């Protein structure tokens, strides 16, 4: 069993930066690729970024490529999402997830989810 807890969200202005963190209660290093997804009101949950178990393979949604960076520290069982140049369109609740199925963009393949952290960028 893995429990995930996100933190670091907040209200920021256009162009600002935020760093989201996801702390895992169980060992995630050798078992799970870790992903970030987001969900805006009235919209489906969408893929943001994913990192492989060893941290060497990363994948990003086109909408965040070049602005967001995913990383992990397996010794500390944490995953982070560095978000730069934030835009109104980035406003959403951000969720951390764990998957056994490699660097998947499909939310259906994720076994564990955190409760989410809100990021708001006013227009």
C-alpha cells in the first residue's frame, strides 16, 4: 500500500513559479513510475508529466514542455514538479499518481493517487 500526499500549491500570478511535492508513505523507488496529472473544473483529468522508476526517463504534455520539470528522490520517496512561467491555463488541482506500467500517460494505469493540491493563476 502506498499513500501519496501533495503539497506546494497556491495562488500565483502569470509568469510566476511554483514547486509541487509529492511524499510517498511506502517505498516507491523500485516499483512505481510517478506521474503528475491535473484537473480543472468541468474538465477531465489530464496528463502533465511522468518519470520512470530510476528517474532517467521523463515525458511531458506538450502544453507544459519547456516550462515544467519533473524529478524524484528515491532515497526520500518524493517526487517534485517544478513549474515555471505559469499561465492562466495551468489553473487546476494537481494530483500525484503511482503506476507500475512504465511512463504511462493514461490515468487508468495509475494505482495510487494523492488528494491533490490547488494551483490558481488568475487571468
